[in-house]
C-alpha cells in the first residue's frame, strides 16, 4: 500500500515538474546497471568495463554517452549524480548545500574510529557532517587556514626545501637522473607535514629511512594504503560493515600504525618543557579541543598532507620538464626573487612577485587536479541541469573531465600557463567553478594555502638551480585511488645551471 502511495505521489510530482519544464531525477540519463541492479558491478573485474582506478576514463565515457548531467545508480537505493557543467557545479556550492556542507566519504574510517571510543570521540573531520563537523573544523582550522599563520610557516618551509635541494644530487644516477621523483617528493611532504604539525624532524632524507621497514617508509605506506581503501569501501555493498574484508583490513592496519605514531608525538609534546609553535602545540593549548579529537586530526593531517602535495608537485614537474620555454620563464622569475641560493622566499615574494610560477601551478591543477571532482550531499532539493534533484542525493562534480573539454578551454590538452596571467584578456572568460582543486566553500581543503606555499617554493627552488629533461613515458596518465597519482614513474634528468 505504502509503495502504491509513493509511486502515485512520485508520478503526480513528475507530471507537475514536466509542466514546468523541470524534469524529475528519474528522467535523468545515466547507467542503471544490469536489470536496474546498479552499475557498481561494472567496476568489478573481470567483466566490468569501468575501474575505480580509471575514474577519469569512466567520467569521460559517461559524459560522451549521456551528456553534462548523469545519474548513475550504484546499487539499488543509492545513486550518484555527476555534474560536468560549471553552472551546475556553481549551483550546488551556492544553493544546494546550506550551512554545513556535507560529504559522503571515508565511511570505513568512520567505523574504525567509532569502534574505538577509548581513542576517538568521532570519525574525525573527513567523514563527519553537520554541526559536529563544524565543531571540529572551526577549531582545527585556526592554525591551519589563516593567511597570516600560513605565511608565518614560510621560513620553515623554505629552509626544508633548501635542505631537500641540497640532498637531491645524492639521489642522482650516473646520468643525473632520478628514476622515481615521486618518492623523493613524498619524503619532502612527510618531513614538512611532521615539522609544521608536530614540531618533529623525521630524518626522511637519510639513507637508512629508505628501508621499507623504517618509520618514515611505514608512515608513507600507511597514508597511501588509507587513501587506497576509501573508494572501494565507500562504494558498493559495504560488506566491511559485517566482517573484515581485505580492504578494510588494509585500512585498519594503516590506521593502527599512524595512530601509534601520533600518540607518541602527542605524549612527547605533553611532557615537553619548552613548548613550540606547531599545530599540535596550538591544539593542546586550546581548551575547546578534546585530546581524542587531536589524535584523529593528527592522523588526518598525515592522511591529507603527504600524497596530495607530492603528486601535485610531480604533475607540475612533468609538465615543466617537457617544456623548455616554460622552464626558461620560470628560471628567470626565480633568479629575480632569489639571486643567490641563500636568498629567502619571503612573504612578499609569495604574495606578489611570482605570477608566472603561480600560473604554472594553476595550469597544473587544471590538467592534473589530484581529485576527480568534489562530492556533496544536497541539503535541500536543488534544480540542476533542468532536473529536480532531491535533498540527500550525493552529487559529485567532474572537474577533471570538464577542464579537458573544448567548450571550456581553447586547446584544452595543451599545458599553457599563460591562460592564467593577468595580461591574458581571455582569462575573465574562464568559468570560476572549473578549476577548483581544493574544493570550494566552507568545506574546502583545510590546508590549501599551506600546500600551495610548499609547492610554489619547491618549483621556484628547483627551477632556479636546474634545467629539467623529461625521461618518463611519452604521456603521463593518472590512476585514481581517491586521489589521482601518476600512473607511471616520474623520471627526470636534472642539469645544474651555472
Ligand atoms: C595540493 C595539495 C592538496 C589538494 C589538491 C587538496 C585537495 C583537497 C580537496 C579537494 C578536499 C575536499 C574539499 C571539499 O570537499 O570541498 C580536501 C579536504 C581536506 N584536506 Fe586537502 N588537499 C591538499 C593538501 C592537503 C594537506 C597538505 C592537508 C593537511 C596537512 C590536507 C588536509 C585536508 C583535510 C583535513 C580535508 C578535509 C576538510 C573538511 O572536510 O573540512 N590537504 N583537500
């Protein structure tokens, strides 16, 4: 009976909407899967044609087949609406998400933490939604997001990058080439994250730390494994809720290791006489923050801080190393602000003196954002692309694909930093919701400024001192494991400039 009433109401609602030229979500094109049972099987080997590792390809395929708004039924009762049109993307951020933007992600991480109330008070900032999320975010962002705080961290960041550049030659082979530059950048990101967050040097660049069983190697692997586990556990049948699946086990082990290390850091800090000014110092001094929340946030800083930054820097290096003209412009800009190696990257340099380096970063984020797009749960009914999408629907923006379409960018597959220079009159025609690598609004990346500052410093310092030659495969593809990583080695030859 209830179902008949529901069907009737839906049919009635649909008719009204059609009269007003607004269609119901049922009418939205998109894959429903075999017999309407959901398309998640299409992501399963060996028969599925999609893969979690190639979300950029399935994203493009759905756009070509169904158009700029797509409803994909994942399993019965759960669908994702994919958005490719920047106006729809703007619409969800400006209208669809209300006061507390909600995301549906990191569900298995949430379970891991909720099962351990002796250590955690909540699932942490990544999976938590609503007021509870804002309670965490508003306190934890104080030290991490404000422009002034981030600029205060610039001297430490710059010193660390200089140290990285000094040890770089020890990683060269006989041809001055580094076969796997991503691994070097992961070590730099770990070292930077631990210094800024916990006031801890990890000795990441030392030879002994390259052993897979060292503390730094294990932390890098643990962060990688945690990221890897997110998509397969968020989507599909969620069997991990009932028993420990192999993916859940991988996540659990990774979390246990990170948890052990961050608890050591917290204990050390708590007993330390001379307090520093790290994020951890600020958190421990903040009476509004519970120590269990600090454990969660500390682990999340390791989760969010290492691979996002190192992969973004790797993609920047890939594009730069393939283009001599861009390298020369970067070198000129670097020499202007850092005439000698010992000159410092100052606040003034960061704020206004490196427009070309900034344009290179922006163009890197256009072609190689580390996330396919941004996910939100709608907080109220929203009209998107002429369809009424009900409250509580999960929508995900497809910025990676949208940024590679001719209708949004001329010559879209060419790496052209000049698009972003003030002198380019076409710049104002670019839709502001196309390149949003850190998400958007109150829920955007908590460490955006910190990450940008670190990448810009690395690019400046490397291009100041070196000419680069790309030695990797012809076109570097990506592989998605929550975040997009280079699919093959980032291999670069470094030629010292005089
Ligand atoms: C290039 C580097 C980075 C990129 C491209 C990036 C990108 C993102 C994106 C797309 C989101 C989701 C935003 C949204 O839903 O609107 C996010 C959230 C987040 N990021 Fe980053 N991120 C980067 C670096 C970092 C770093 C260095 C850290 C920590 C040290 C970090 C910690 C976080 C956290 C904790 C969140 C969750 C925020 C919340 O839900 O309130 N990220 N990031």
